[in-house]
């Protein structure tokens, strides 16, 4: 599923006394909203950042949010279903926008800020209040400092949006030397427009099954299990040099090659002649540079088969070649154009397509690599030390792996249904694969 950034919807006032504005949800928003409202999955997503230093007071954090988040209209919207008067059936869902940002409701902190382990599993699996814009920011105690945890319904904010909101609250601090060098490496190249024939081929390829049921597939329960592993920037840089060709692999290639090796080491995959293998669903942001701060769901998903080589360096080489040949951003934009042009109504075909996309035949697991904004960041005198994005689990897919970058390195995170008991071993195995490439 995907969505190209739409034009700003025309606001409508339902009545002269109504202070709200109503606009139809874009197709991807509506699909994600229906996932939860139909009972298929809890679509809460998280973005957590850790800080070393004194925590702000709740009042100070709310005052900062009131000033810095007020311009984000998206944070003042909540789902609204319009009912057909003739049939009583809910039509295509809408967003209803209010004029006030209620920071007292949306930003919370416990009464005791004594250091304690973060309980993220319950917050990831807990739906948000139906009567308010579906997001909350939690100020939580953590070892050597504190954490900020932003959670939202995926229909409201995608991973890039979660990061944008959280970083809007921070100040830019001194840029460490490794991060300065990494920023200087970034080169922005505008991709050429693909031909009509290539766009048609991509659209057809998006429909083909590329996965098969694996040992961890099956129903997703209501609870979550989460595991983290932190990686220094030096390890990631060395791993990217694992191509042994004088060129540097992308962060995404290093990440996906390591996930492929971890799944093999844990016995969660195998090779069967004539059958599809393990296919990662990779979200690709389709915002332009000018739309970097645009909130909402503005991404497409590209499926990438994971390499089956036993040698880690051969896996990395194959993954890098696969990513380069996939033209991720071109393909994502082409897919987004198709989805955004869908009629805004529920159909039997759309329902069937949604079930297919949720099945293990379409993809094996979600693998998301979240980039980092350049620079060091602070909140007051506290310094940002790490960040991690945690996606919701969809029906039939009780496993997701992410690598979230920050200015000093990255955080690997695994989210699973706890009945699988995979979070800790998978995060450790991906970490081991990355360190092997770096060695």
C-alpha cells in the first residue's frame, strides 16, 4: 500500500456553529484506519528517544509543545466516520480538524520520575482514545536521564512524521565529528522519470506473490515483545565497507543483508527449489525535499527478496545490487501515484486486495531503515543519545525489524508477538551479523 503526497484537501464546514473542518481521508490513511476499526490489528506506532541529562518538568515540556507543535494541523485532527442516512453504513472515513492543540491531554508524565525500565510493550499494543486526535507524547524516566515516547495511530502519522514531530521539540546541538563527516557524504540526486512501460511493469510486479508462509507466520495476539540493540556509527561505517570493491554499500543494504543472515542463523527460513523465498517489505518515503516536514502517510512499500547466500559478504553484495536495480524511490513514487488515484469508497476488490497484502504470500516481514536528521540534538541541557521507531504489527505478520539512525549510530529493534519468543534472539542475531561485516 502507498500514498503519494496529496494536495491539501479543501476544508468544509458542516455547519455555521461547528468549529471543526472535515476532509476525506487519502486512501492509505483510510486503509490503516480500517485495519484497526475493523478489528484486524492495533495500528499504534511508536518513536522513542533517549536523553542523558536532567529531564524537563511536565509544565515546561507542554509549554514547548504548545509553541512548537501548534503549526502542525495534522496533530489537531481525529478520525470521523460519516454515515449514509439511507443505509446506516459508515462511508469513507474523514479527518475532522479542530483549532486547538490540547497539550494537557496529549502530553503526560508519571508522578514519579525515578529511573525505571521503559514499559514500551503495553504502549505499543494499546489503542489510543477515539475521542481525541490519536497521538500522545510521554515523558518517561530512563537510566542516566529520561526518554520521550511519541505514539500515534498509523493512520495519522507514518514513521517519518513521528520523527518530524519529536525532533520539532528539540534544539540543534554541537555536531559531533562522525556525524559531520556523514552529512558531508550525502549527495542528493534527482532521479529521472521512468518510462510508461517500466511503470506498467512495476505495477504488475507489485501484484505478484513473492513470499511463502514461514515458521513465525500466523495470527497476531494482542501483546507485544520488544528488543533493542545499539550500534556505534563506527560499526555501521565499517559494515558498509564490507563490499570489498572500493565502494560503500547503503545503510539499507547492510541492514537487510544482516536481517537475512539472522533469519538463517535462527532457522526461520530455508531454500525450496521453485518456491518464493523470504521477502522484506521496505517502506520508502516519497516526500520531496520541500515536503520533509509534511505530516501524514506519504510513503510506498517496495518488496525486496532477501539473499540466501551463506557467506555474509556475498549476501551484502547481492543485496546492494538488488537495491540499486530496484530504483526504490522511482518505484515508490510510481506506486504512490496509482494508489492515490483510487476511488474513495470501499469495494469488494479493495477488501480482497487488503487481505492479500496482509498475507505471507505477499511479503514475509517488515524491514524499515529510518534515516537520521543531520546534527546533534538537545532538550534543555540534556543530550539526545539514541532513537528507535517501532511499527505496528499487521494481521498474519507477527514480526517487524527496524534500524533507526541517529547522529552517533543506530538502534536495531525487533517487535514480535511474545508467543513467538523471537525479539531478543533476532535483535542479537542481526547485531552479530552487522558486527561480522564490520570486522
